[in-house]
C-alpha cells in the first residue's frame, strides 16, 4: 500500500465535505483509520448479536450464501487460490459468507481462507446462530452447493435445524428414472410436491419454469454449435495437405481445450487416432438432458402446515437478496481492491462493508418512492401468477420507470445518482465582519432534495451549527 498516496487521497476526498464537521473530527491519517477498524472489529460480535435480535427470531428462516473477493498482495494469511466466484481468476482471494433475514437485511458476515469450499463454511454459521444468537428453532435456506446431502446429514440434522435447499441434476435424474418424479405431471401445472424414500423426512417441491427451459435449450444449442465449429476445424487440420495435425496426444490436447471450454464433452462421441479425428453428437445424451430443462427440485424438512409448497419456492428464491448484496459490494460499495496484510484488518474491511450495505438497504427502503426501486410490493406480488414464474414489477413501478418521474413530478433516480444529486448541497461557513459568531448557511434545497431528507427523516442541518 502506498501510504503517502493514501493519506493524500483521504484529505482530497474529505477536504470539500462536511463529514468532519458532522462527525466532530478535525483530521485523521491512516493510523487513525486502522485504529477505527480495530475498534469496530472488537465490537463485531456484539453488533451482530444486536442485529440478529432485531431481525431474526426463533422459528424464522435465515438465508446463507458465500462469495469471494480477489486479493491484492501475497502476505495476508487468508489469501489463497480458490474457486473465483467473483470472476477474477488466477488471483489470491478471500471467501466470505453472509447471513441475511428473509427481507434481505444482512445480519452477520464471516471471512474464510480463499480456498475454502462452500459447504465447509456451514459449521461456523450453525454455531453462530445457536450459541451466539441464541436461536434454537431456525430454518437455514441455502443453495444446492451449500446445503448438500452430506452437510444435511452431518451438521443440520444433528443440530436440530430445518432447511430449504435444492437437488443437484444427478439427483433429479435419479428421481425421474425411479418414476418418483413423472415429467407428465408438468403438462398441466408448473409445481408439484412429491416424496421419495431417498430423502426421508423431507418434502420435495418440483418446479418447471418454461422460460428457464427455453433459455437453457437456447444456450445448449449455442454451445453445441460453437463446439461443432471448432471440432470441425481440428478434424480438417488432420486431413490438410500441408503440415497436417498428427499425433494422438497433440490432437487430444486441442480437442480437450475445446470441449472443456464449452463443457460439452458429455454430448459428443470422440474418436482420436495418431492421424485422424472424428466426432459425432451424442443425441441420446442431449435428449436426456433436454427433457429436464427448466426443472428444479427443492427439498425441505419443514412440514406443510408450517410452510406450504408455494412459500417454499418463494423463500428459496429469496436467496436473490443475498446475491444482490454480493453485486452491491462489487459496484456501489467497492469491496475491491483489498490491500490489507493482516487477517483481522481484512475481517474488519468486510465487516464495515456489511454495515455499509445495512445502512444503504434501509436508505433504499425509505427512499423507494423517488427511486426506480419498486415500492409497491403488494402490487408486484398480485401480478405474479405462480411462485415458479419470474417476479413482476408492479404497475406503479412500471409507470414510474416509463415516465422517469413520480406522480408529484419529481425526477426518479437510481440510488447512486440520487446521492450524487444530494452531494451538490453546500454548507457555507459564514464569518461576519463584526463580532457576530460564525454560522453555517446551506444552499437552497431543490424540491427533490427536500423530499429525500423528508423520506429519510433526517434534517439537512444535522449536527451543523
């Protein structure tokens, strides 16, 4: 880290801001900021416990998912090469897991070594929920890569927790082959509940999404066509007159790069010799996969009188709120770059990002009437024909987006553009020529700016004399 540059940037960013006056801080350097990070981390457990008491309760559902963030430097013990969930490959990274309420409110965050597999993060979260937060009856909602059969058997059942998760593709295929799931059931409906001796004590909620099926079919066809094209080029290279491609190993290497890139190996039959290469599509395998397009199966231990199958689907789809947190970290909150060398500083960095998201989440809820965000949840829910179908925006939100103005003619903003607009407010420090004490005069607020402060229930003169 270039500390001198960092100090200069800090002063440049804050020199024209009222932040110092509002917080009662005359100045700070990087040592002060590091001390503040250490202070916050020392209180992390207490703060998370308070958030859990506010947003979670016994009998509630808790959303959990993990992501990763690329890391700068090579000295932090948490940094490791692992599965790059943020798309930044070949770099050291950290893994972090987030616990959220069903409303999408972040409650707790945990940082792990960068090579930690998703399921391996689960044990610490169970301990946190039960021991630290004192929750005895909870249902954990996680994706199929997180709440695997092994984790359910070894960790969730012994801990007495309920769960909502999803089956992997081979498990769905096994249900179809055993006639436990008959595909003809989806001829007249998109959702059906079944049971299977392979999943004792669980309800299996089977869903068929036609839009998802069409998208998967299109994507598969595109990948097959792209693979066909490149394999044809390799086959032609083995028959050309000048410098033909020879050697079984060399041919296989080029073929492997193609089929591994498009992940289409299971859909092709390959024949490679020392001087020839032939391939054909495996139509049977393609048809078998296509038959399951758009089908997913959710699994839950909750009884039907606690949560019906429609709500099982909706609660599982609530994981989108956790994904929204991950996207926000990489956009509005700038989780990267991470330069810290000490593990605890990295933990503090991620904890502060979570708290920033907590604040912005509540701000967005309050400011929703003047944002493109849909603030008519009941109207949006009424337009959804069934829980399997994609979520719909309410008529109010669509009208707001089409007009780019609210019903009272105020311009509609994104969250970031609204903050930019609010940043144009100036606090002018006035020093009269006589002995009158200095005072602060704000620039005249626009109607939109006044409306924003009203929605936030905050005075624009907060802590300004």
